[in-house]
C-alpha cells in the first residue's frame, strides 16, 4: 500500500481523535437504547401506522421485523430524481416479500443547479446542502426505523443526505442510485455552441436547441460534474452496492439492484452479525478512499467542500492539505468531460467504477481494510450482471476503452485532478486535470468584479481583449451563499481562444464546470471577511503557478483598506431573506462551508 495513503489516513485519525470519539460515543448511546419504536407509547405507535395497510401495520408493530426509513429527494422537475417516483413502492414490495417494511420518512429539497445557473436561486444552492441534512434528520427523528435508504443523486443533495444520516449514525444507511440519461449530443459540440453564443455568433434559438439536445430525458446529466462525482465517490466509499452508480434508469439490472440494496439492509441492522451502522462505515479509511477516487477521476471541485463537511458530520477533520498530499501520488486515470470528450455513459461502458477501483487497488492506493456497507472492499472490485434474473458479481475487467479509463499501469497524468493553491492571496483550489500545461503559469493584470454578470458586460463591451486576471470577489459563503460562476466559462474560453492569457481568481465556486480555463477558486479568507481579494485593485499583477501550487499578487497590498460593496440587494428576493442565519454562521470553504458543527 502506498506510504502517502497510509500517512494521510493516519493523520486524519490522529487529528480527529477527540471529536471522533465524542461522535462515536453519541452513536453508541443511541444504539444502546435499542429499537426506537419498541419504547413508544401506544399513541406514538398508532400515529406511526395510521396510514398503513393492515398487513404493514402488523409488520411494523412486530418489533422483531425491520422497518426501513426512506429519505427521498424525488421531484419531477429534476431529471436525475424523476425516476425516484416509483422507488418507494418497489422497495416496500421487495421488503414485504421478506416480512419486513419501509416507510417514506421524509422528503428533502432538491434544487437543480442547471436550472439556477446565473439566476438568483443559485445563491441558495450551497446552503441547501445543510438544509437537506437538517431535513433528513427531521425525517429520521420519528425514530421508528432500523435502517435508512437515501434516494438522492445531485450536487448538494446527496452530500446533505449523508450528513443528516450521520446524525443517526447507529442506523445502517445506503444510497439507491437512479442512473444517467442516455447520451445526447457530444460535449465538444455543446462547448462550441456555448462559446459561439457568448461571442454573438449564433442566436438564442440555436443555443436553446443545442441545450435541449444535451439535456433531454430522465436521468443524471451525462457530463462528469458534481452529481456524477457524488455517485462515483460514494460507490468507492462503499455507500451503495458495487457497480450500481451508473446503470441506466429503468434497466433490468438497475431494478434488480434497487431490490437488492433494500433487502440487504435487513441483514445489517442492529443485532445482526453483520451490523453496519453508517458511523462505522464512514471513518478515516473510507474518507481517504473517497478522496483517492475523486482525485483519480478528476471529479468536481465542489467536493473540496462537501468531503470536508461530510467528514465533520462523522467527527473527522479532513483538510485541503490532505487533498494536496494525496493528489501528488494519485494519478489521473479517467478522461471525462470537462477533462476530456467522453461522458459518464462512455465511462460505464469502459468498465465504470469497478474498473477504476481495480486500477486503484492494483496501485496500492486504497484502504482495503475499510468497512463498506456491503461485504468487504474486495467486493467493490466486482461488477454486477444478471444471470437468469438474479444478480451475480463477477471480477471487474481492465479498461474496455483506454481513452476513457486508462489501461493497467498507464495514466493520463501522474497527479490527481485537484491542486491546492497557497500564497499572499490566500488559499484556494484549482482543477488542473483539464488545464493544458501552457496555461498553468499565468501572470497578468487584474480586472476586479463583484459579479459574474459584470464580467459578461465587460466582455460584451470589448474590455477583455488582453491578458487578464479576472477577479470575482464577494462571492464566498458569507457574502452571498457562494454561487457557481458557470456563465464565465464560455466567456473566458473565448478570451483564451483569441490568444490571450486568462486566469479566474474568485472566492466563489465553479463545480463541475471547471475546465480548460485556469481558475483559482474557493479563495479563503473570503473577501467578505477582509480576505486579500478585498484589497485587489485593477492593474495589480497576479501570478498563478498551478504546478507549484501558488497564487500571489506582485503588488504590496498589506496597507490597503478592504473594499466592500453593499450586498443588501443580494440578500433579499427569491427567499434569500430567509437565509441570513446561514450567511452569518457559515464556515469558510476550507472548513466545509457549513453551519453544522
């Protein structure tokens, strides 16, 4: 096993010892209380089963039977979550055949960042993760359940569900994926039309037609953004059945695995020999496995926030330095958009998560003694197939397409997809897996903006026709909820296409949109708290050295007074006024951008 993997795992365990022990003590105290509904008064139980059929009432009132709580993110607007409409009935039916039961414990908000990109609703996107964690807790607080099934896929939704489930860490918990939509148009064509529209070369109708062809049916969006990063990383962490992340919606194997994960939960509840509470599944070993899979796959930069917040919910302290140390020894093993042309369906066809896990195992990059929800980590080196309508797990293959997943002992880069940046502008991260070598060192004068919309106006006015460091500040968690700055990518890509050097420097986010434009993001301390970005002025020379992990300003800005715009107008409208508590209490991006301890 790689020495750095061992050391980072050890470092997390040691620095987390006190908080982790406190967390596990709370979990054990919960478990010691036994089956929750067995302690209920008659009135409590009556309310629990009031809406159930006579058969289900009998099952739930029989305390020798298992009752599973379903936390669902179903709505019929999100393509990734629309397939979940039928899951509760399917899960209940599978369990009923075994003499057990399930109930929908609660629904959680599920907003689509694709809908809210560039809109004021995006200011609530990151905050929705902690709200989802709280909503998950509310659902489980009825305390009538022996295990938890999480129906959620996208961006902030799945991380929030895990964080909430960890508050009931004595219960086993598993994700039930829904799968990606079929491939539409190529990613190259999508990027081309977006850049043409930003440059005024095609009209809005052309853009709309292209977007409709890209996002066209139920299922997860097919590019490798935050939603699909969730699925890959959480499978690598053992939080779902092996090989289940990227099977198509409504396929026979997808249907069979949904039944299988539901019935599997019966065998891992409290009192069973194979008891697997989520508190014991998610530990320092599991977290490192997730980070390794994230880095090897060139996953979303959002996970430099989410993985830290998930760790905190489990009493663990993960840092950006852990990401950086791992990235130095974890090679890039996939080539998925925005890092390359292929989409998630091509990844699945090349072998999917099991093939990637096999590659990582062969290189000694996994904690194989981690405890997954199902079996052992060896089982996560297998893939499911249907034989006579029954699931059989067979050994994972080597890559079936070495342009998408690298061949054995080969890699697309010797280092992982993310890099820590540090310097007199603060600390941040960059997704370098898609950035060409010639664009990893840039020195350019700053142009300072407070909004991505102002950058768009400057571009349309012809003010970005030179080498430039575009600084977009006061977009951190405490300022306005840290919206994604997705609309900047076609603009800045066009500036690069015109032959100019470009770097984006921001305390905001880019998420899965991070691509060929070099971007120093999640800068902390954020400008709202007088971070260095608040002192930058137009013309200051900014230097990005991504290979060496530095982000600096050449000018001495130490004695400058921080500049702060009036953000009051960004704190009201579309319900943003209801989230002042979040803006006032949220931690830095480096600490998970969370209001939860």
